[in-house]
C-alpha cells in the first residue's frame, strides 16, 4: 500500500519490471551454462574445482 500510494499503480508495475529485468540479466551473466554437461562437470563448475 505504501509503495502503491507513492508511485501509483503504473509506477509500481514499472519498478517491478525493472527489478525483473535486472534479475534476468544478473542470472544470465553470473550463472554458467550447464546444458550438455554431466552432473560431475556441473559440480566442478559450482565448487570452483578445475
């Protein structure tokens, strides 16, 4: 209610959309691609072992 009162309905949805776009971009840049890799390879990627 407080945010909706300060930004109105359209401003609240715009803020939510911007947060979603930032989250999508962050995941795209920071998470490694795991398609076609075995579970062992994924585990090595996530733990930093090479």
